[in-house]
C-alpha cells in the first residue's frame, strides 16, 4: 500500500507498521545509549590504562563495543528511532566512570567492567524475553543481534573476573554503586 515503509531484514520482510512501536523504540533507544555509554567507559579506561599491560585487553573489549554501537546506529535509522536526549550526559558520565575506575588501577577498571557488563547482560535477557513474548519470528533479526551482544557482554564480564576484578578495593560496594547507576541510566534512556 502507498505510504507503507518496509524494512529489509536479511531474509525477512518487516513492515514498520507491524512492529510494536513503543516496545521497539524503547529497546533500540536504550540499547544504543548503553552501547554509546560502554564506548565512553572503555575510552576513559584506555586514557588511563592504555599503555599498561591490561591495555590490549581493554582495547579488545572496546573494539567489540564499537561494533555494537555501529549496529545500533544502523537499527536506529532502519526502525526510525530517535536517540535519547541524554547522550551528551552519557558521553561525559561514561568517560568519567571509565577513567575513574581505571585510576583505581587494573582491578578497579575490571570491577567496573564486571558491574556494567553484568547489568547489561541481565538487561538484554529481559529484552529477549519481551521480544519472544511479542513475536519471535517478527523480531528475528533484532533477537539475533541482542543475543549475540548479550553473549559478548557476558564474555567481557568473565574477562573482568579473570583479570582480578574481585580484588579491587571495596569491590562489592563499587559493583553495587555502578550497577545502581546502570539501572538508573537504563530507566532514563528508555524514556527520555
């Protein structure tokens, strides 16, 4: 029909009119914001620890986050989702969190990684459940993307643990504080 926009998703044809706009808008907006924030966190960590022995490990995780952000940039255009208005804040907050945790040393940076990646992995799982309840066939491509990125975030979480995150000063306090910040960022970025 005239005026109907469709999106070509690999082998599936999805009409933008057929998607649950509020759900898709929130998912793509918050995931874009999260990947943007993750990029800024790793940029902050690299600014402090880039030339240290853990620099290549951080760089490897950051490279994956760059790929994630690129994909969500594409999905925002394809699904016509506006970004959160909080991106300028996440730009600064993410960098400060990354650099600040890295100033505690390798263990502090890895504690930050564990806290953030655990939060994001849990959040992605929640989104996967939502999309599966909506229509797994209709959202097949988006589900594949989120599942892959969730697995990458779990891998980053495990890398953080392997690099002594739990030995960071006040690990449980630091982890809890960062995860509360992540929950607030998720809540706000879904809505604003």
